[in-house]
């Protein structure tokens, strides 16, 4: 039986303990404040680690360590980019020991101190570093800097312009700026790495005028335009020197027969640029070779012996296209030893030389070109003796002169651009000559050119350029010349007719070939209006079969060119730039061209197209009568009713 008295006592004690249990204290206000402060400090540290100036290890964000001689730039794909101990741009894929050692160069001991390697006893190993720790820190630092693209951000040796238009001349081991010489570094978001030095500018003596000396030397060659070309050559030299800082870079082509002095001229340019380190020069270059040599620099390019016999090949064509892209600093794919296949901008000016200029250059290439025509040297003239040392010194002094006067460039260029526009040189051609003459003026004169000087030279240059510009043409003009020059119905009684002959007949032009107008009939030497009208119908019937027809007569006539890729038109444009129907685009660009509002029917084929005035086809209306065959040919069949219904 249970002892109830004893149990009652136990319950009484338990009840007493519960009644006297302590009450939970309220939070201490001071303790709460301390806890909140500690949490805030922790949050601040975390924020610093994520985006502040210090990492959790205490090193500056984006740096391997404070004042490290190797500077991380960022990452791009698998590559990490650095400026090494010497300021060179380096792209690293694998952070192997040898790669890291090369980055630090003569500061390897410092690397070993910052990332020590220890033996089993805990002693630091001499001349050893912890590769894993170093690699992890370096990759982290590059990642902290963010994404990096060297193209557009990195500027090598040569002339450059900052966002304010100020000149920066990168000599390799120093930067020449308005604020004085500086070591290779970051400036305004652009990176100027260290490179092997190129010839630096040199201040001329008080009595030395390098521009006048160079101009007089250019005058010793025999030029087609003796009073103008030496000045253009001087301006060209300045453009080559400062091409990377310019908004527009013309291309120059020196042409002349053998023994006219082309090679000597190229030698002089080479010396003025400072020799092999001051330009890219070759007689057998490729586009990839040029871009590899250029890298991120803005050095000029001088290429000799680019003859038309080679221009059709892919190699020479690619070089000419590269010069076109470089004129405005456009982008191109290029390769280099450590960044193969990278795209970048080309800021170089090009000088070509050859006996003949390739005739198959595209209009957009020719429009960027200034040609310097050489004539035979005087047989009694003494052989030119160029002293490399003296001309290199002249080149350094000329470069200094141009750099010192750069502040005047924007105003000077606009003055010359306006003067040339008044003389009739504008557009792309105006850009070419304004840039060149303004540079020659800046080399010779510290002060701005007078109005009389600008007017006189503008008139000279307008005459000089006229013969060149007449041959430049355009894509539309080239298309029309190709079309009208194609053989057409060549087996009519053995005569060689072309599209132009049939157009002349269809337009009832007085100079149309009599054999085609007469249609093989004996008209007794007299061709009246009735005969011409009948001939025009026959010619239009034939032209319609290939997507062409003529509306109107003589000076008011217009040629219809079909848009559709009709077999006849494709045959006429075979092996041309317009072989796949591009002729329709070019036809719309002809001055005065009028697209039809509704499709027309030509020999049963409906198509839209464009009417091109014959007066817009260069030289067509003055086509001489005696250039056409005069023998009679068989009469053409009458024009079909279907063709007439189409019009």
C-alpha cells in the first residue's frame, strides 16, 4: 500500500519551487546596442568584400597586392590580361609558374616574398613561390576588374587623340602629352602599354626648318604636276606621321615607270619616319602580315610594287580593302602572336607605289586615293644620294614641329576644307585634299593660312584633282559602263556589236551605226526619220529580250533596266560585281534614275525596273559615229505584238 503522507510532502515541495521560480529579465538596452553595432560592422565588411576598395584578405580590389608591379586589366573568355613588370600588354590563359615569372621579370624576389613557399619544418624556401596561391590571387584580381577587350582600349606606339582632341604621341617607353612626358599608363580610360621604342620627336635648332628641307627634296623628283605634287608629298609625310590622331586618313599612290625614282622616294619616306621601327614597309606584304606588325599601333604603312597584274589575287585585294577600312579607323579582323583572330581598328595611313595603278579597284577605294604621278628623271641629273642618318634627324624634327602645332589642327583643317569647297572640291575628295594640304601648311607655318594663300592653293588643287576625280567614278557609273560595253548579237554578219550600239539605234541617235539602222537594206546612203523609227522598234525588241528598252529619243532618251534577274541580264553581267542581280541597286543610284510605278512586260517577262537618262551615262551622248561598224547587216525580224503591248 502506498504511503500517501510522503507523496503529499513531495508535491508540496514541487509546488513551492514552481511558485518561487525566477521571472525572465528584459533585454539589456546597452547590450542590444552593442549587438546591433557589431552586426552593422559585419555587414560593412561584407559590403567591402563585395564591391569596396579592400578584399577579405586586405589587398586592394583589382590588384595582386598594393603597388604590385604587375597590373591586372580584366578578363575575356579564358584569357586574363595584365600589364607586366615592363608595362607590356600580356594575355594569359594558364597561370603556370613560368608564365607568372615572366610577368614579374626582375621583380621575382618580391613575388616570392608575397607568396612564400615553405618546407616541412615551416621555413620559407629561398627563391620559391607558391604558384597556386599566386595564380588564385591573380585570377581573382583580374575578375574583380571585370570584362576587358584590348581592341579599342589598348593603344600602341604612334600618334593618338584623347577625348578632348589633345595629341598623345606614344614613343614606346614614354608618352608625349600636353602635360609633359609620362610613363606608359592608363589615360582617360585608354591603356598605353610599354613597347620597344620608336624614334622620338626632336626639337629642331633655331635656324633649322625641317619642313622646308623636306619640301625642297621632294622638288628634286620630276612630277607630272611639278608646282603642286611636292606640297602634296610634304602633307602626305605629315599625315603618315600623325595618322592615328586624325579623323580621316587618305591613301596615297606613287606611280611611274621604271627608273623614275619610286624606290628612292620610298627610301626617303622610310628615313623620315625613322627607319624600320617607324613604319611598316614591304615589297611583298600580306594583309595578315601587316596587321600582325601593326598590332595595336598606329604606324604608317608603305608598300612598293603593288602592280595591277597581282591585284586580282586575294592577297593584294585584301591589302587595298584594309587601306580603305583604315581611312576612317574602321574595324578589321587581324591576327597576332598572342591574339589570333581578334578584331580591331586600323588607324594607319597607307602609301602604295607601282608602275601602274590597278584598274579594277572599286570606286570606294579610288575615292580615298591621292595619286602622285612621276615623270622621267632628267638624264643629266645627278644620282640621288640620301643620307639615312641626316634624313632620320630631319624626320624627328618634322614630327616635333607637327606635334607642337597640333592645337591649331582643328581650326586649320576647317579653313582649308572651306576653301577647297569654294573651289569645287568637297565630299570625300575634299576630305582627302583638305587633310593633306592642311598638314603641309601646319608643317611650314605656325600661324594660320591667309585667305589669299588658301584661295590660291585651293584653285591649284582643284585643277590637280580634276583629272583624277573624273576617273574615280562610282559604283553606278561602273555598272553602266560594264553594261553598255558588253558584246551583244556579235554574229550579225560578222560585225562586233555591243549594247551601246543597240541603245543608240533605239534612241534614234544621229551617231547610231548605219548598218544597224538600215537593217541590211540598201537605202542609198540616206536614212530618214521613218527608217530610224523602224530601226528603233527593232532595236527595242532585241533589247527587251535581255531586260532592257529605250524610251524617248536622242538627248531625252532613257534606258530601262529590269530589276528581275532575267537570264539575258545575268549573262550580260556575268563575271562582274553585279552578276547576282546587284545591278538593280546600282541603277537606282544613277542621277535622274526613275523607278517605274508598276511592272512592265518585256518579251513576255513582267518586271519592275528603273529608267536611267542616257545623259547620265558618262560620254554616251557624244559617242562618235565612226566608232561603230559601218558594214550592212541582215534585217532583224519585226517587233512582236506582245512586246508592244508591254509598253
